[in-house]
C-alpha cells in the first residue's frame, strides 16, 4: 500500500474526494492544479487498488471512495491527516 501513496500528488488526489464525496476527473484536476492526464493516471491506479470507484454519466466519470477495507482505512488516514 505504501507504493500507492508514494507520490504526494496521489494522496492529494484523494483529498477532494474526501471533502466532497464525489467529483469528476476535471474537477479533481482543477482543484489540484494539475493536468487531466496526470490526474487520470492517479485515479486509475487508485481504482485498480480498489480505493476508489467510478460511476459513468454519459462520457463523464465520477469518482468516489469504494466500499472496501482499503478505502475505509484510507478514509481513516485522511481523517487523521485533516485533524493535524
């Protein structure tokens, strides 16, 4: 799991989902100030690790935390991070 969060940007990618619950790729990229392609790479890796999942509405993908043990552990980590 350490490799999943290795780049700081990947962990930062989760913060908007933690705060807002569900966002599309463009919204996440805009909030992070990084390009769409890099954001999508991070989201795809996080989804492959079953930390997040997507729901499609037409051509738009909306991402949110998955209902998995890894996702719940990640949410707890983000809660602690936000406290400090």
